[in-house]
């Protein structure tokens, strides 16, 4: 067993790529599996927002292509869903924005005042 010398060594710092949310995507989609009409926008950890989608009913989805927004590439993003006549909820996890054509799909399910927005694995 090696003896400790008393000096603490800091772990190497992680690069931005290692600390970014995963997966890395260009588009964010929300499938409406809830019992109400909804809309959504994409938000960053720092509060940046995309334009809002139109209102859409159950069994439909909308996609926000982040290249068409002012959100900076490399940002961690997630949807903020607004139930028409109800509350808003954020997606359960962040993903990272990069121009690669990939889509992160979330599903909204529940009722107007009690619902979740979950990233589909």
C-alpha cells in the first residue's frame, strides 16, 4: 500500500465537451401524449428562449430546429411546455445543441395541471 504524502492533487479539469449535456442534437421535438392542447419553446440553462410553437392537440408533435433560433451552439437546452389553460413544465433533462441533424424527442403526458415532459431514450 502506498503512503500518502499529505499533498492533495486536484483532478484534471474537464473540457467543455466532457461537461456538456448528452446527447448532442440540432432539433428538439415534443410529442403531445397529454390530455390537452399545448405549445412549447426551447430554453437554455441561462434563460435564453426560442420562439414558441403554435398550439397543437394530442397525438401531434412539433419540432424546433435550433439553427433557426438565436440560441448559441454548444448551449444545453430543453423544452418548456405550456398547457393551454394550465401550467408550464420543463423537460426532465437537458441536451446539448450542435449542428448535426439529430433530434431529441420529448413526450408530454398527463393532464392540464399535472403532467410531465420526459426525454425519450
